[in-house]
C-alpha cells in the first residue's frame, strides 16, 4: 500500500507538471497527503522498532513549523514547494521504504540524507518567507 501511494503521488505530480494543470486545492492537498504518508508510515516503523522516534520527531517538528508559517502568511503570499523540498519528500519515502525491508547501513544513509534535507528545507522556507 505504501509503494502504491508513493507511486500515485509521483505520477500525479508528473502529470500535473507535464500538462501544466495545477489547482490551488491540489497545491494544498498534495503536501498534506505527503505529510500523512510520511508520518503515518514513520509511526508504524517506530512502533515496529525499525525507526528511532527522534527521527520522526524532527520530521514532525519541521512539518508543523512550515505549516504554521504557511498559516501566518497573507492570502496574496504563495509558498510553493521548493525543488529541495520535493527531493526531501522523495528521499524520506525512499528511507521509509528501505527501513521497511532492510536493516543496517542502507536505511541509515537514506535517513541521514533525508534529515539533512528536512532541516535544510525548513530553514530555507523560514529564511525566504518569514514575514518581514
């Protein structure tokens, strides 16, 4: 189910960009679906002792902070997903998948990259969009 959800998200994004058919509702819903997929799968992995809780906690804090930032921006300010944030989600999904089926250094490498991108993109959003 996780793999199907990940691929449908990827396919939806490719089709939307290729056809240049995006909506404001879709721009809101897609990141929300990503958050639910990442945090829900992460919680399942924590409960199965395949992911340490502090990793999921850092991801949760970043997501709450960025969502909070979006909520305080004025209506005319648009905060699209950055290129790095798209990579962040992709690497998080790969790390979740790797943690689901592998143990050892491979999932750890993906988590190191995912956490670096998670923190970087969180700081990037605040630097670029914090109300002046």
